[in-house]
C-alpha cells in the first residue's frame, strides 16, 4: 500500500518572494485577478491573500495602488493622479441619455428586470440599448426572478466597477448627486408625455439602435 503524499514536503517561497509574484501577475494582467486565480498560478503552499495585504501596504501613497474590484484585485493609478491620464482616456463620443439612465438604474436597483427599468424610467427601454450595454460588458444577465414568467434580471459587471474605480456597487454616488450632474431626470409616468414629445428610445428605428451620440 503506497504512502499518502505529504504536502508539507513542499515548502512555500518566502513571503517577500510571494509579494513579488503577486505584483508581477497584477502588473501584467489588464483585468482584475481573484485570490483563487492567484493560488492556481503560484507555487504550492503560497498564501496570495497575505501577500496582497503586504503589497497593499507597500503601495500606499505611491503613484499606483493595489485595489479591490468586486472579489478580485488589480494595480491601478492612484485616484488623485487620474488627471494625468486625461489625454489617454478622453472619449470622442458619449453615452446617450437613455443608455446612461438604463445603466444607472441597473447599478442602483440590481438585480432588476427590463419591466422594472421601464417602470422607473417611465418609458420603454430600447432592446438595442440593453444589448449594447451587455456587449460593452457593463451589465450582464443575473438570476431569473421568482415571479410569473420568471423574467431575467440585469446586474452590473466587474468591468463596470473597474472602469469607474469602484470596489462594489455600494460605492456608487447618491441619486441626488447623479441628478445634480444631469445624469438622471424625473420622468413623467407612462402616458403622460405631452403631444409631440418623444423619448430618446423612441427616436431609434428597430434597425438603428445606436448607443452613442455623435
């Protein structure tokens, strides 16, 4: 009968070396990396969670920081130095108001169904708006709701949190701040739109569901 393998025979690298390994992985990876993924990449016996804790302290006050994004970790530019990256991050087009409102509702009310989004906005939601937000990987399908018809729900993605520098959805600004910035408006209830007025979504043809404005 063979002897069971003794894991203790495999000695983990010193913590300083584990920090270097975690640093190398986070630096070279564009997307945030989970502790589970780090464990799978590093030698047997390593403790990436502890290595991250040491690495975060080492990067405190530096130009880049080790930050948590949902349940993963990444190296990102320090928030107070973001202005230095403006040239690299300026976009020539902006999200349409319909897309911004839909995205904000998903972020604040997730998990939320399409019907609930429409109820909150007071107008119908273009299929193209939702589809393209999914293609941008800013929202994704969540669990089906336990109501008649079991409609699908939508939630924000890790990519959304990472793009806006958020650890989780609880870090989002308040609704009052969004409204003061003009990102949300109080909409009239369905059927109350004045004659001749149209919502952003109603301006879109079925074959032309542009998410962006020129």
